[in-house]
């Protein structure tokens, strides 16, 4: 194990053995379709990034599979740790940004509007 | 006598109220120090002492932080200043409003001065993911300052700032505080308003102070904590003043040592410093109990599902329409989004958006995201149960000292594991603090080690009191890097 690396769950150690195997190719039991996800996320990627992310995120997914070791049946999910829910304010008019303040950082604007690329034919 | 830049916030307040110095003199001293050392540290991404001096002229020195300049991480909006999150996608963005925490600092008399470098959108553990510059550790400039609040930690350690604000999603205040030898407090989730903090993972993010001393951290925490109706997760609970409790000592305090945090793989110098610190707590009257947090080993995996899922949703707002960068090479709207984001985001942000999109996508949501939220419940229960038996948990902040620049940049998973001891506190929503507890030698460098104290929800006063007792008994905070 490398200096500074820390022993974690059993699968993490297994992961280390895999990564340090002679051909040094991570054994992916999770494939991740980066091209499809990039489209969903509206994020163009280069060919090099796509290939690199497939390998790197495959390793990360392999690691997060440790969670499968736990029995979570009957456990409620936690969305956030603050004991506050359904917070509403009074429905009243309040001061907010003027048009010029709201548009101050816009990359393209005209007539108090944001300009976007044409959407309809 | 010490020069002004060498003094703590509390010491400077003493001089200000005795009229032995002025806010302008303090800002000038800080500016000279920045000129002298920041070319080798590179921790500020924006620094405008002239504007701060204008604000200083109007400041009320009778306020608790009256006349004190505070450096702000580049992820918190300060009206009229840049707020770029160290990302190209926000290049040229000027904050149109003050974050609630900034408004609170101003109300307490403080003056925001300078934006500090960070990992892009707070994603990272070394500040090497900044799109702007590499920040160096003041104790050894060939090493990282930690992250993501690496700039805030470095300016405080290098005496280029009196104090700073950082943000902590998985350890981003505590880990760089430990690696730079300063104090960093991550308050309970909901304690400090997130309004005006650019969101990374909304259920985990929390703003907190980064300071030279525990008392300084208590002063800033008191100023920024409290309910804010602009943040729907803000807790409407009174904030206990931590200052009167600071000097009450820790006799009879029950300190828990989680066996899962003292594991094979910790650097020996770090383990020794932390074990010595625990002996010190015992000699100050604390009772030491071994405890168990059985789901600790699952925290990193849980975190990298939940944090990336939330980030992929939060970062959808950077679309080239309302603010920031926009590509000039697109014919269709969808191509405009895709290219703007390709050109604007750096590699780690892209990686996390893809991972977050994956764990939320159809067919994988239950297997990853929902499961992680359930494990999060188990992790939170571990802590709630532990705090029935002990008042404070003590452990290392990090498994090692500051690593070399470039050492982990090509191995995202190893970088993620740098945060194994800090992440669980964010998932559980509890408070945590790191403070200096000694040094460890590595390859001829003498590097700071952090002691992490974890407290029950809303129990920041207990953390600060414990930390203060330890700090006063040891004096590690008086050590300064040779620059």
C-alpha cells in the first residue's frame, strides 16, 4: 500500500489489489456510459475526457459499491440533517433586484432581456 | 512588540479599543504582508485594500469585530467584488448582493478584504483544482495547503489575513485548517445561513470561521450564526454565546475516541500528535471513553454519491444565459449549453457532474442515491447514539500531513480518501472543529497536525470550550511558518 493510503472496507483493499495488478487495468464491474450522461448534463466532452472519465469513474463506482454490504431495509432515507421542513414565507411583495441589477452579469442582453440562441424554427 | 499582521483578532481588538491602532493601519500592515509573501503562497485571487480602507473609515469600533478585516473564500458573495468560485465559468462575475454571512460580519463591524483561492466550486482537497492559480502551504511551499478552502487556510497561517471565512461540504474548512496549522470550525448544518454561498451540495454545505486562535473562531462564529429566513434550512434556534463558556475548563468532560478513526494507514507522526493531545485533555480533567461509530467506513462512498448528485443539479444553473462565460461558437441552444459548460468547467467539476448525473439517472437512482441516503441515516444515528455517552469526540482531522503538489492529481479516488475523517460530520449534520496539536516530520519538513473535535448538533460552544482549554495548555497556535 502506498504511503498515506488508508485501509478502509474490505472492497477497498480488493480494489487496491486490482489496481496494482501487473497489467494495471482496473476491473470494471460498473460500466458508465459517459457520452450519454454528458448529453443529459448538457456538457460537451472531448474524446480524451470521455475515455479518462470512463476509467476513473468506473474505479469510483467500484469503490462506492461498498454500500451494497449494508442491509438498509426498513431504514428511512435522510435528505438533509436539519430538522426543518416545509418552510414558507408570507406571500407578500418584497424588494428584489431591479432589471439592471439582474442583467448586470448577463453575457448577452438587450432591451432589459437576456438574449438566448434561437429555440424555435 | 509584534507587528500588526502577526497579532490575532482578539489582540487587535484590544489595541483598537485602547486606540493604539486604527483599522487603516491594520489594513496597511496586511497589505504589506501580502506584498511580501503572497507571490510565493498565491492564496489571494482578488485583493483590494483601497476599497477596504474606504469601508474602514465608517466602521464602528465599539462593535464586537469593529475594524477587523476578514478574508473571504471566493465562493461567498460580497457585493461589488468578484465571486468566481475559482472557475472560468464565472470569469468576470461581480456579486450583486452580500451573502447573509457577509451582512452579519459587516453588522459586527468587520471589513471583508480579499477573496481567497479554492478548488473550483469547492470540489477538491488540495486547492489544485482552482482554474486560476496553485496555492502553496506556508509551512512548505512544495506542498498543498489542503482544500477546498486552501486559500483561506494559507492566508491565515501565513499572517496575510487576521481571519477568514471558508465553507465545508466534506471537510473543506477542517482539512486545510489542519494542514496549515490553524483553527477551523464547521458549524452544525443550518447554523450559519447559506444564502449567498454558491451551492455545491446544498444538504452538506456550511460556512465557518478559519482563524489563528480558538477565541477568534468563537468571536466570528457568534457574529455569523443565527436564523435567516432567506435560507429555508436555517435553524430557528437561539445561539448560545460561546465566549463566557470558553474559560470554564473541561473538568469531567466526557471525550469519546472512535476506534474506527484510529486505523492502520494513519501517518505515525499524526497518530502520535493526536494521542498526545488526548493525554493532554485527560490531564486537564477530561474522562476518555472508547466509542464506536460502526458505519464510518461507508462515509466516503455515501458522500461521493450524495454530494455529486446535488452538485450536478446545482451546477445546471451555469448555462451561459444569466451570468458568467458563454461560448461564441454555437448555432443551437443545446450546443450553446454544451460548449459553454465544456469551456467553463475544469476536469474535476466535469467528473462530478457526470457522476452525479449517473447516480440520479433512470434505473440507477434507487441503487445509488436512495441507498446512500439510507446509509446517511445510519451514519447520523451512530453519532446521535455516541453523544448520549460522551460530550465531545476527539480524533485526527486527516490521516496524513500536507502532501506534495501534484502527488494525487491524477488519482481522484486517492484524493477523495484525504477526507475520510471529516466527511461523516457533514453527512450527520453535526459540528466539527480542527485545531493545531503539534507537528510531524516528513522528508525533512516539519508539518502541522490537526486534532479534530466533533460535537452534537448545536453544541459549538462545547467544541470551542474544549479546544480553548487544550490550546491554552499547549500553545501550538503560537508557532508560525518561516516565510
